[in-house]
C-alpha cells in the first residue's frame, strides 16, 4: 500500500472491500451486546450509541461524527474502548477508522466538532490494544493509517505513532 498517493477516497474504497456494509448486525447481536456491557460502569455512551444505530438502522459507512455521535446525550468519545467487545460493536469499528482517517486528512481541523480528538485517541488505543485480533487486511489498513498519522500537518500524535509502530513491529 503506497500511502504517498492515498486519498481519503482510496482509504474508503479499501475499507469497503474489507468491511461489508450489509448485513447490519441483527436483533440477537444487539441484545447480546447490551447484556454484555450494561453492567460496566462507563458503558452508558456505548449503550446509547448501540440503541441509536440499531433503531435507525445506520450502517458503519453512514455513521458520522456530526450527525450520529456528537448529538447523542452521553459523551461518545469513549465508544472505541468498547468497539471490540461484541460482534454488534465490532461491526462499527470501520466507523471509528473512517472518522480517524477523516480527522487526519484535516476534515475537523478548522471548526469546533466536540471531542473528536479524544475519540480518535481512543480509536488508536483500541487498535493498539486489539491489534493481534485484526486480520491481515486490517493490519495493512492500519499501516496506511499510521503513515497518514505520521505525515499529516494538522495534528501531532507523535506518542500514539510510536506506540502503534511498536505494536506493528513487534506483533
């Protein structure tokens, strides 16, 4: 993957191949997810997100920061912490990646959009924590995102780059 020539659309095209948009997670996956995380102390934002996307039938590709995450009552920046915990939430992992890629392309740089920086940081931490569980295509995509992080002129994520690069090199 030559990241010197990757555009946002290139990343999105790669993600559409790796992550099918349909089928959406089903009712059983939703119930298992809610039952699984409801007893955790900080799970309310994740539960609210799950209920919202399930009721509105929002797929990972259409899930946006401005329209779907930021307007929720609870602070959804912690959502990536839970993203690998159930198959229902795992389906939305590409949403986290998509928002992270947009962030490093500068989409949220010039205007106030809530705590997107914290959301991106939690996403990177979730990738590092669960890197061993990613398949080869996902790992290659993460390498491209790392290059994007290293070479962007909008945000300084030097420490996160070092941690992610270390995880990639030592796995």
